[in-house]
C-alpha cells in the first residue's frame, strides 16, 4: 500500500490526475493495488469527509458535522444520570450512496453543507427537548429526526449517524437502528504463528480500539434500542479478561492476531448481547479487523 501511493505523497496531485477528487483518487489507488479481493477503497480528503468506492463504481459519500446542545431523557428510571439536564458536543455523519458510472465527482460536499445548514441552525446551542419531534432526544430519535428532514431533499441519503459522545452513538437508515459502544484495551500479545524471526513472535502490545455494534428494534417508550450503560455493564466481564492482560495466555484463544481475537470476543459476548452483529478491533489507527454477521449485512463505517 505504501509503495502504491508513494507517487502522490508530497506531490502535486494534478500531475497524476486531471481531476483529483476523492472518487478519482480512490480509483487511482485501486488500479495501482490491482488486488482482486479488495472490496472498496476509502479516501478521506479531510478529517470530516470522504468517499468509499467499491469495485462496481458505487460510492459511499460521507460528511461530518458538529452541534453543541443540551438534552435530558424524560422516560429513564429515577436516578438515571441521563434524566438530568446535561449536554453533548454531538457529531452527525450524513451518508449518501450513489452509482457514479465512471463520473469524476459524486454528491458535492458543498451541497451537503447547504442541506445541513438549516438543521444545524435549529439544533446548535439549543435544548433539544424543546424542538418538535425531539421531546425524547436519544441518539436513535435524533438520527431518525434528521433522516426525515433530509431524505425528501436528498434521495441518495442512505444513513444518518449520530455520535452522542466520542465512544457511542446510533445509525438510522430509514428502517433499521444500530448503535455502537467503543472502548480501548491496553493489552500485551505475541503471535505464536508468525514466521520464525518475525518481531511479532516477541511479546509486545497495543492500545486496541474495540467497537461493539448492535442491532435491535426501537423501544418506543424509552426511545432507544439498548441503553449504552447496559451494553457496557454486560460486556464488562469480558473487557476485564482482555484489558491489561497478556492476550496470548487467555484459555481458548489459539493466537492473538486481531481476526482470532474478534472471533473469540463474539463467542464470549453473544450469549449476553444477542443484539451484537459486528465487532471492530484496531491495533493501530487504520489497521485492524471488522467482523460482521447478521441479516442486515455489514454496518456502515464510522
């Protein structure tokens, strides 16, 4: 991969591509890699926008936005912290799917900005409970509210993602809700099956990023699919077996490569979290494994 993109690094992109859009950069990288098993190539032109382009020239285009708001959840049990008025720096990702048919540019990010502007004006620096339709403003309810506002104007809209915090949030695609909960693991490991002389046979370690994705129907009273706190509590015994431990010594874990670890986590977690349908595990930023199963297919990247 490093060798494939080397001609672009610290160079004028127009020297390689007449129109260096995210879509064209993804095509260029895909041709240079020439690996048949690559399903998609993602390019992020900034931290807040990018494109994932698949083999059939279908593009998943996304753009991230932020708003600062207060809310409280009126239907939680007495004593639940979310029943108190509090605030978040919410993040929203608008996802749009489009078959480009070889075109050099898909949905213009500026167009997404124009559609988002009136919604941002309504949500930012406001109490969400005071907005019509957001009397119970969970992440799931907010994502569906934004979907209903945008879909008539953006037919390519495929999903709305809402981050309540940096480590949890919800997706809505017009029919289905998904949530995720993220944590980090500071664990040591060694790869028992690495080639002789490979450094990975030595004991080393990572600060792993672990993301659990869950799919369930919306509880219309609570306004959520599953309480983020319940996910954390149910997963905590498994987390404690992994965090600050040598992974290669865990019984039943045949090796400590990321793919083996996520399968082990799935097997351990499934009896306690039957709604779980995807696990992401990253050893470092951009390097890891996504394990997805279930009837809805792979969840969106976040």
